[in-house]
């Protein structure tokens, strides 16, 4: 486990904020919050600009597709590297490349040269850079806190994303409404630089295992590790379906929703995204208290139903207030869904496979969003985005019902059941008695005496080495008398 891991098991009911008592993790959480804010701020300004330049949902979906597809390819590589090298260094490299890409975006926009095709190219480069940061972010908590604080730390990482998802869109709403995308890109760059500086101060005592073999062999070993664990496979499947049916409307197609469904521009996009963030914050408060003691199976089923209900609310009206409420529900569902699956995986995975397992989890998410964004963007231009959103909401609700009836959600709680089994039924205890019994029998046989404490044993087997084994000795003595008789 982590370099600082203790012997205690993880505490599922601990407050996420208790993990901040570890200084290195506290700095990591702060730096990640700032970088997450930068990511969501810039990520909101980019589709807004593409929609402004092209007035096409297909173009908006394509911009998301080219940003996330490189991450689908690169994240398995970074996950494998995260098990072989310093995760902190890998994270800093990815963020440094993100800073470079955002600097180019700011320069081109200021020069009036940021065309749709150049946006696609920069999104592709930025997505390639981001592929080096996702797996390290997900696996850093395990090397910055002891084992008993892991659940709290994993939830705290989810909260850092939630804060970024709330603050970033709020800033984007103000900058897009009053100053346009240029200022949004510049502020995003500033947050990136400060966050990167804080993350550079984080140090770990964890050292890689130095696994042998090529990167391809190591990743295939990680896939084999996942393949025999159904609780991991169901987590990956749920991550992909929720990303492709739900998260795509929360992020990639949010600009199209604000424009097509509610007839609003950047201000409407900012309001919807801020509502999404507020919903995530409310869910964070819930998971930090009562929700932290609930079954992961129950939380995941309800979060998918809530996601579907939020989409149906959004698609049901042209009034922006209704859309805000729908995005509030979607934000809460997104937070609960991501935290539940991430916690389930983090508690099940061995440290030597952590980077690779979390990279597969991220691939499921990062592939679902661009595939859904491109497909629903094209379909939205053909039949209308409202009908597409309504169909996706119904599909999510149906998925939750079918998966629940199959009992697949229960696999997410398997880790807790295994821990209880290990504590109640410790298996190694009977072994010492068996060893003593065999040694005693061997010594007596070598001395030429009977194997047990029958009539021929000294003192009737009541003294000497047989004093601790009266019953089993008598049984063996009787058996030998019958054999010789």
C-alpha cells in the first residue's frame, strides 16, 4: 500500500476533510482544486466559442471528441507509467503541457487567429497532454495518506473536482457574459500556473515497484487483473454508460443545450454550469455526512436514477429556471456517481496495479463522453437536441432499473463484506495445534512407543507431551489396539 500506510483498515465513515491533516495531501488537494477550476473554466469557454463561430452542435461535439479521444489512448500509457515511476513527476509533466497549450490559446485569441480548425488542433494537443495527468491524480491519494485515511482522501479528491466544477463555470459565466472568451482563457491560464506551482511542492515517500517487462506487457497484466474481478468490471461499465448518456449533456453539449433548448448564449451556459456545480457541492455535503455511511450499491443506483431524472427535467421545458433545476440534479448525481465508483475501486485494488486499474476506469469515462458527444451532436442537428436529451434520460433510468434487478450494484459493496469475513473468521489459528500434534506423534513413533495415550502409554497418557492432547491421544491409542488385535 502507500508508503505511509498503517495497519488499520480504511474508515468508510470518516469525513473527507479529515484527510487534510496530512500536509502533503492538503497541498495536493489545493493545487488540484485550482487546476480543476482552470480546466472547467477553459473547458466551458471553448465549446461556447465553437458554438459562437459555427452555430453547429456537430462542431461542438467534434471539439469535445478530439479533446478526449487522445486521452482515451494516452491514459492507459500514463496509468502503466504511474505504477513504474514517480506519479508526482508524471502529473507535473501533464499539467505543464496543459499550461503551454492554454498559453497558445490565449495568444491566438488575442491575435484574432483562433479559428474552429485551430481549436480542434489545440484541443487534440491539450487532450494528449491531459492523458498524462488523469491516472496520477486518481492514484496520488494512496501514496500521500495512510491506509486508514484512504476513503476520506478519495472522497476529498472528488470534492476538489466538485469545487473546480462549481467555481470554474461561475467565473466563466461572468467573463463570457461581460468580456467574452478571451478573458476566460486568460483567467484559466492564471489558475493553471498557480495550481502547478503548489503541486510542485508536494513530496512523497513512495517508491515505484520497478516492475519488469514492457509497457504493453504491464498494461495487459493490468487488464488481466481487472478481467477476473466482476466488481471492477461493473464499475467500468457503469462509468462508460453514465458518461455517454449523462455527462455528455453536463459538459460537452451544455453549450448546445443552453442555445437550442433555452435560447440563451454564454450567460445561459454559465448559469446551467453553475447550477451543475452547486448540485455537486450539495452532494459533497451529503457524502461527507449521512451519505458516507450508506451502501455504495444504493448510492450508485440512486445517482443514476437522479441523473436520468435531471435530464428529463431539462428536456421538459424551455424555461431556463427549469433547466437550472435539472442541472442541479445532474450535478448532484454526477458527484455521487463518481465518488461511489472511485471509492469502490480504490479500496479493492492492490497498490502495484493502482495506476493501471484507475487508468482503465478513466478510459471508460473519457471514451463515453466524446463518443456520446459526437453521436448526440449529429443526432441533435437532425431531430433536435431536446428529443435526444429526453431519450438519454429515459435510457439512464432504464439502465438503473435493469442493473438493480440483476443485483449487479451489490458487487460495489463486496470489499466491505470481505473485510468483515477476514476479521470474524481468521483462518491461520488452527495450524499451530496441528503442527504440535504431528511433532508429538513423530517423536513417540521414533522412540518405539505407541502413538497415543492408551493402556501402554506411561501414566495412562496423563503426563508428558500428551497432557495437552488427551482426547485425540486416546482415540489414536484405541485405533492401534484394534489394528494389532
